C-alpha cells in the first residue's frame, strides 16, 4: 500500500475533464484537501467568528481581505486531536487549529460534517485534467443553469454510511446525488453533490468547526 492515496474530484463538461480538488489520505489517517492549479491558487478573503448561541439564524456575511501571504492552500484534517486547519504548501500553517464536532454516538467511531465547497461555473477558472496515475477518480457532470456546484463532505469511520439526511438544513440546496469513497485507512468520506441558485466567481470554503464560523475564498493569481 502506498503511503499517500490521492483521489481527484473532477468536473466533466462537453466531454472534457477539469480538476476541482484532490482528497489525499495518509497512512497516519490524516486527510489533506488541495485545490491544484497551474494558475497559482491563493486564499483571498476570510470570515472567522464564533457561533451564536441560537438554534437557527440567517446572516449576511461580509468576507474580509486575507492579509497573510499564501499560495497553494490546503485543508488539513487530523483525527488524533479531532482538529482541522488551513495550510499552504509554501508558507505552511496559516490558520489556527479548529476543533471539530464529532457527532458519532458510538465510542471510538467518527462522524464529522467537515466542509462545504462551492465552485464557480466559469470553466476557464480550472485546469484541464488528462492524467491517469490516480485510478480512483470522482467525476461530476454539471452543465450550469445560473447556479453553482456545491460539494459537501462528511468524514466517518469505514463502517458508517451517511445519507443525504445527515446534511445540515439548507433552503437553497438542490440535491443531486451522493457518493461514498472507501479508503484503505481508518476513515473514509462521503460526498454530497448539489447545486445552489447563486453564482460565485471564487471557490468558497465553509469549514464546519465546533465553535467557529470559518469561511474562505480561493482565487487564481
């Protein structure tokens, strides 16, 4: 078994494939999420705030300019301490460690709604993908209709099977399909694909931490 297991998540449109992101499993059960591009991706804006003590509320969120130098951002999940943080392949750690909410009722098992990623519809934002070195691929076919592609990820123990009903409430979600990836390591992930009736020009990241709202935008250089 190789040390790292990389799964590309691809967008297919007009018989061409484009790279959206990579999921990388490591033998210590850490998981890294990257957004590769020859254009040079960087975090452009952020919004970090403690959750309000309310069962449900709606807000208009204004993201602020991100002032740390960074390139090639990645999200790092570390189950040993049940934390997540945002890294850069170049400038290393660029965020605090954020505690995650594990809702599994079974001791020793993990069930974490980790993040939502919303992607722009502009196909020029992405790089073509024609590699064959990663046999495991997830291919999403999506033709835009004034909407955005939304991917939501649950990290879980291998013998847990999340369903669409596991996702948090959203009035704007137009659910399409789900996919469960079986990893050879201790944890796997399930991906839930939807469209949203909004458009974005950047990749929008929404990390679901235990105590904080953590949102970032990723742009091309």
